[in-house]
């Protein structure tokens, strides 16, 4: 058994989301797609300071989590943000941290 399977599904989902957004390249991809306000046809690596192979690996991570869609159109791939999944993930993240943010226990360092 993998240790992470000992934790409930909500915590596993939050951890997967946190892992996906923990790399600056993946954040840059999300930011770029958000700024273009449309689907991108072609190679995103033209807009990032990374190799095509590296960008592909990061796109796969984001696609696997459902944060972006990538559909093949001839020789090109169209990439779009998946707003619904992003909103769902952010809401779960906010809900999780709300209980921590409002905790009544405060430790003072000395």
C-alpha cells in the first residue's frame, strides 16, 4: 500500500492540486493561458523560457489533473484552461485552509 492511500480522498486531491501548482513552469503555463483568454493552438514553449520537451511534461501534469484541456487539431494541439476544475480545486483549497486560518490555538515562539 502507498502511504498516501492512508489519507482520505479530499486530502489526496488537495495534495495533487498543490503538487501541480508547486512548480513555477506550471504556474507560468496557467498564467499564460489565462492571459490569452482563448485556446492556444500551437507550441506553448514558444512563449516560455523552457524546451519543448520540458513544457510537454508540465502540460501533461496539468492535463492529468484536469486543470487544462488539450485537444489535437491536425498537427497542432489546442490548449485551454478548464475553469470549472480550477474553481473546484481552489474552493476545496480555500475550505481546507479556512479551518486552519480560523483556528483558536496560537503558539508563541520564544
